[in-house]
């Protein structure tokens, strides 16, 4: 069951992110790990069940890598990877990535793209919603058949993601940032922000444009459309993250 009200509140929180906030610094295609994320707000880490809840660092390290620099509108799905690394001495379970896609023209809509991810048991579609600031929120919920990713103590896991754009998708630059949410409770009605991945910047182009090499991680700069980590931080403000986690049911 989907709780779309949660996405509505998430949209409000995303709208509160400062437009001039700088994005993460990284290298092309995630060939090196993204910079260490800022500590999560105390309120969002107070009841963490992945790790001891006292460390200022996220228990799950994450990075986006291997994606193309250009996606062709109307073309075949392209693959990029999301690496998850458990830095704790315990197994972390029920991990659900949440990706925020922001295009410069604010013209991208859920109908313009298709995203899916691989997990034990099969391939699952990603749920897409649009915020009131025209960002696209992609939730790796997988419905009732997917309980979330599990990463063993000190272990790592790579999630394969496929992304394609419709023939009528607007052309231009897109920034993708990822947060990791751990669903809690038997009903999945609570959650914690346990990690984030540096931004992945790419271009949606026409069929004749070259695909290029791996996409670039976001760089610092005053681009008003690139909210970067500010958008992700908004997911943890107040009760927004908890409601956002309910969306994963």
C-alpha cells in the first residue's frame, strides 16, 4: 500500500532547501568514492538501529558510479551502480534507497522516465513521484515483494539500477542524489536516514548525441537548480523522514 501523503510532505521539505546550496564534489563516474556526507541531524540519528546511533558518521557508506554521461531520449535503458558499504559490526537490513532527480528546466515528469533496480528475488520498478518544486522522487520500495536490502557487518553490496527516458523527455542536464533509509517496525511505519551518495550529473539528449563516458559527480558551484545535499538534508527535517519511510510500505 502506498502512502502518497508522505511524498507530499517530503515535497514541502525539499522546497525548503536553499536554491544556492552547493552540491557534493566528486570525480567523473564515481571512480572515487564521493566525499564523506555531513553528520545526520541528532534528531534523525537518535533511534538508529543500524549502528550504535552515537557516531556522527552514517553507518552505511554509499556512492554512485558507472553511469553514462548522456542518455538518449527514446533509447534503451542504461545502467549505473549504487554501492552500499556497512561500516558497522552488525548486519543492517531493510535498506531502501531514495533518489532525487532534478533537471535544470524543471520540465521532467515521472512519465518521462523509467527506472528499475535489481535485488535478490528479481527486478523491481522504482516508484516515481513529482514534488511541488518539480523534482522527481524515486523510491526503491519494490512493493510487498521487496523488504529492503541487507548488508552484512563490514560487508558491501552493489545495486544495479537501470534508467531510460521516453522519446518526449525534455533534453538537458539532470542531477541525481541518493539517500538511504532504513525502514523500521513490522509495518514499516518508521525509519532512519542512514547514508547518502554523492550527486550523479548527466544529460538527456537526442538520438544522435554521443553517449559519452561515465557521468560526472556533482561539483560545487552556484547553479540554482542543483540542490544537491540540501535536498537530501531536507528529507530528514522534522518528521518528514519518518513519513517518507512510511511511503516504502
